[in-house]
């Protein structure tokens, strides 16, 4: 796994290339600047610490000061400032904003879903439908929004999907193989109907994923679980919109998972507005 700094350096290299041609051509090396981060719509913030790191990698002399924090719901208005060489601020601006807007969008989308669940016992989970190489940040943004993380990757949990079942021959056989091969991991199995649920429960699944079931069918699934294996948790997925979540929670499922938290979250509108400071004269031999 690449470190955050390694990924940020690669992203900066992608953006800057051989050099920030516009900034180098128009901004003197000595010019200092101060800029204000402006939140242009209400939302939940995420990615502030990441943005700070972007500017540190561009220029360690740049200082970033926040008046908000990750996970905080804020209305429109200023949320922080950055100060230093104008060239450095302009060069780091786009990557910092891209990450803040993307991650704050995920956090805001998550909070909408969490608010829809209200004070029910049903918890909101994310999925692996994330941007390649940025999954850890997007899953952190889900936590900032009040949600919980499902698997971080394929190596930290077993989730038997329909294609696994098709390849193994049956739900029972897939669960048996999973138990034999990875007995230290929890085994979750996706099912499309009540018959599949009963088979998964009898085969010894730790959690069952109820895929694309109606609200009425979810309630029936909870009754089946309570009768056959009350210790097993149930997760509902498929079209988990905020409007639908109260009814899903009323069915009694333990979890809902929503890929839309990450794959369909709109970016939160954040800008960086510059306030130029006086140019500082440099010695002739440093120019």
C-alpha cells in the first residue's frame, strides 16, 4: 500500500508536470500571498488535514490555519486560511481543493443517510465502490459523516457474492469452503430471497446480505433470522436512498450498505480566494 505522501506526490507530479507554466510566468518568486478557504454551500467537512499535507509537500514554509475541523457540519463561509509564497499556494491549490471537495462531498452524502436513519438501531455501512488508491480517505470521509466502514479490502473479511455462489455451486458449498479456508474471518453471504437466507443461516453464515429486497421482504427476512439464528446479523443493500431508509430501518435489519455514499457523492463546493501581500525584495544573487 502506498503511503499518503507517496500518493500525494504522484498526484502533484501528474498536475505540475515539468512546472506550473502559468504561475512561473506571471508570479514573481518573492511574492507572498494569503488565501481564504471558502465553503460555498452547507455540508460536512472532510479532507482538511489532507489539504494541509498537500501544501506542506509543495512548500514546507506554507502555513495552513483552519477554523473548522474534519467531521464538522458547517454553513457557507470561511473555514480557514493558507499563507506563504504565492507560487506555492497557486501550485497546490487545485489538488488540495479537489481532495477537499471530493471528501467533503462523501461526508455530506453520508450524513444525509445517517440523519435519515435517525435514532433507529440500524447502522450505515459503506462499500468497496471507491476511487482506486484513495479508498482509505473516502472511508475516513464516511466516518466523518457518521457512517461505519465495511471491508477495507478483499483481505479483511469474507463476503460471498452471487458469482462466488455460482462458481461454487451453492450457498452451502461456498460457505463450507470459506469456513475451511479462512476460519479466523467472519463469513458474510449475499442472498437474493428468503430461500437463500434460510440456506445461508443453516450453513453457518455470520452475517447475511439481503440484496435488492423490498421493504416487506426485509421484514420477513428479519422474522426468519429471529426464528432460525437470532445471533446472525442482517445487512440490506440495493437502492438505499435517504428517502427509503426509515422504512428499511423499521424492518429491523442491523445494517444498511450504500455504494452511493462514495461512488455517487457530489463534490461540495469549496473555493480558495487570494489576498496578495506585498512583494519582498530578494538579494540580487538569489533571483
